[in-house]
C-alpha cells in the first residue's frame, strides 16, 4: 500500500501568491508553473533563512531527504518560470494560521529584535542566557544581524543591556514575572515560549506568524535568586529548562 504523505509544518505564508512576467499579456492557464506551499516553505527556510537542511527538516516536521527534494523541486520550478518567462503560482493552504498581535504596520517599520541564544537555538530561560542574537529589521526584512555575549546573569542586568542596545522586541523561551515587568516598563515587547533556530523565530515574527506571549511562563523561587545565580553554582545545567532551584 502507498504511504500516506507526511503532514508538513508550514510556519509562514507567502505575502504574494502569483507572479506574472512583465510586459506580456499572460493569463494564468495551462502553461503556469505551480509551486506547492511546502516547496515554498522549504525554499524559505533553506535559501532565504539560510538554515541547514537538517534544521529545516526539524522545523517542518519531516526528514532531511524530504526537505532536499522539496528545495530541489522548488528551485527547478522557479528556474523554469524565469527562463521560459512563465506565470508562477503558489498553491496550497496552511492548515493552522497562528494569530499574532504584531500588526503589518509594525512588522514593516524598523525593529530591533533580541533572541535568547545558545548555539543558534533559542535558549530556554531569559535570566540565564549566555548570549543574544540581535537583529535589525526594516520593511519586514533583516538588514543586520549579530550574536553578542550577555553581560551578566539576572533579569535586571539583562533588561538594562537590551535597553542600551535599543531593543524593542524580545523573543525567548522561559521567563519570570520580574523580567516581564522590567521589560514591559522599558517598552520592550515579549514573545515568550519560543524554541528552535533563532533566525527562524525572527522570520516568523516578521512574517506575522509568531504569537505574542508576554506573560511569565517560568516558576522560580523568586526573582532575587536569579539575580545571583552565578554566585551559587546555578550556571551549570544551562541547557535544561528554566533552571529551577534544586532542592
């Protein structure tokens, strides 16, 4: 029996669905090049976002070989449309369109975004992040990006650092109530609960697909402890969760 096709996770949607050659009276019809939505998503992740195929596979919930085939097919179709001067359409619908609180006008203005980071992945707790992925975006596109070391552990120092960098938006994993309050009072929007490759999260935000979550989602024994974690040996185990205190 044939295998059922795997469900592919589509994290964004194309801003434009149809492309018609300029200067010719083309009408969409039998000569169209039809690019499937999953092919577009694979191309977006690999060629636009610069992900490795393995990372793109994790994002889409499919195998690396499937990503490779989708990207190859997408490139061939786009090449044919460009070389032969044919209309191109993107076909398919996203099964779930995630709500976002970031309006189009905000996404297309200039933004300074910070993501808690370790090894190109979203670090799971704001107060203990070893570094930040900093992005300047304008008109919905990344214009500058860099990774810089976090100056210290503890939400107070990190909030001050982000303010000094001109950050207006934070993407992170876990975050405590004290940090959320500090960020809000500094005018920084919070998108908590994120995971996976940092660049993918930023592109999802810019495309309007990242839902805003600005409530505390990490239960500590008080924010004061996180201000002084480095003095009590809590620097170990950074890779797991929010770094709760061990009893």
